[in-house]
C-alpha cells in the first residue's frame, strides 16, 4: 500500500488518541513530549543503532555512560556512581531488585534453590506494582514483598517498618532490600528517606528509591530538599519521561557503585567486540537490544538546561498551590492527602458522585483519572502539563461548582478532616 494511503488510515486512530498537549489533560504522569526529545527520537529511529555494544553504537554508548554518570552524581550518589537507560521504570525497578538480590544473597550463578531462609523485601503499601512484578519474575514470589502501612500523608510508617523487619527475622526470613518511593503513583507521596536510609544501613539492607516521578525535583534548587536522604541510596529509579517531558520511553537506573553491575549482574556476550574504555552496556542491562534513547534525553537536557528543568518542576508545584487554594474554598470536597509534590486526589461524598463528576469534567475537556485509594474512588489531578495555567485550574473548579449546584451537593462533614497545613507541604 502506498504511503499516502497508509497515512490516510491513521486519521481515525489519531482522532481517538489522547492529547497530552491539551491544557485540560491532568489525569496521569504523562505530559506532552518536548520538541527536542521528539527530534532525538526521530534521529535515533533513522540511525537505528543498537546500544548492545560499543562497536554497534560507539558514540551513543559513550554518551549514555557520560550523561547517566552525571545524572547519578546530581542525586548525590558519589564519584563511583553511574547508570543505565531502560525501557520504562518497571524494568529499572526490576534490575535494581535483581542486583540487590544478587549482591545480598550471592545467587547470581547458583540461584535461589539452595537458600535456607526465605528472602524478602519491604516496600510501602503504596509502592508501584512493578515491585511485586519484579519479585514474581525474580523467583521470589510477589508475597516476598512485605507491604508497610502508610500514614495519613501516604508515607511509609517508620515504626511499622521497624516492627516488620524484626518480625521477619524472628520468623527466620532473610530481609535483603528496602524500597522507598519518592512520588507514589496515586498521591505523589514521598517516603521519609533519611529515616529509611538509616534503617537500611543499620539492618544491612540494599536501599532502593523509586523516584520515577518525584526525582525531577532534584533539578530545582528551591525544592530539591524534598529528596533529602536519596543521596544515601544504593540505587535510584528516575524517569525523565515524566516530569521532564522526554518522549517515551526514557527511564534510568542510577547506582551508587557502578562496578557492582559488573560484579553481580554482567553476562559477557562473546559475539561482541570489546572496547578498552567502556563495557558493552547490553552485558550489564536486562535488555540486550537497546535503542539510542540517550539521544532524546541528552537533547532535552541540553535544550532546557538546569534552569529549564527547574522551571518545569516549579510550574507544576505552582499549579498545585493554585489547586489547593481552590479546594480549601469548597468544604463539600474531600482530599485524600496533602500534597508532597504536584498530585492531588479529591472526591465528593460517594463513589457514584465522584465517577459522575469525572465524566462531567471530561465532557468539558478536563480529564482527571479515577484511581482507587483506601477503598474509595478519587479524582486524581497530576499538575505536570506545561500548557496548563492557573486560569485553567479556575475553569476546572467552575465546572465542579456547576456540577455541585446541579446535584445540590452540600458540604460534607468528613471534609473537616482536610484541614491540613498545605503550606508546609509546598
């Protein structure tokens, strides 16, 4: 079929595609892609290099190594730090837990069968589902992930973690890893990283921080303190495809000690040549064939610069303050947690009304997602869209007011629970 005819067949698909450039797109952590990253993606596809080995992609292999080392050091991981790009945060979390398992249990070659104690890891009850998937894929079983209760703000409870570790040891289990989250998927909560890093160090656990979303605040001098404690991590997952607007996929695994990959993960590829100055990245990655995703990340970082990346972060947090100000004027709305970042979950008095409000807003070109959190439905606003302005937020709440008037919704007594000091969060 000629290309012009093929392009015509795209029209109905494009008409039904989600448009993240619309200012009313607020439902997920998936913003519009930066122009620089789209250009990088196109060039990478045209060249079709494979970053499996240096000989197949010499310039991009070296570029990835240099950029990821600089990124890891930005998170304070030290002079021996480095990293890899992977196709999504789920793969980055998978490789982090695999490396933690191999490092702690020394099972890289012999596997789990000879272990006399059941290996387990700990994560918040609000941690991403990829942590359980990783445990399942790595032969640990999804039940090896011990969920730790969260507090009112959606953060892991330190006391509950301490008790869970002690209980596991009493039962003869083998704790080997602690996973903290910096920006949970539903509420954007940040676990208490300094306290968790101290516990991991005391207990001899690998400390992994899933900062797939929240890691971007490291670029903002004003808000980087929100990630205090991340510099103590053994590994960090960070996805520039989220808050930094890099075209998908762009996800990274950052390591405090890059050499651990060669010691506890590498499988040499005898069919590939070797370079004197650089290891073949496909030998230390869960992926063999690896696209040149580094190009779109590098171009975006060069185009935005530190100030541009900081501006993206600060724009999202500024929108969040506007959102909070509107919420505080409407006692009929319940709020799930005060925001640590730029994600807010709110609801009306029932699941039914909340779901109806979602459709009402969608009919007016505002898309908010509808996750389930603590057994109730919530509308989730992710304020990451660079084209959304405070005026759009006011229009959104004008639509909410119209819905409430139409349904004669009165203030909910439960909304008194929402009187939290938002200013301290932002």
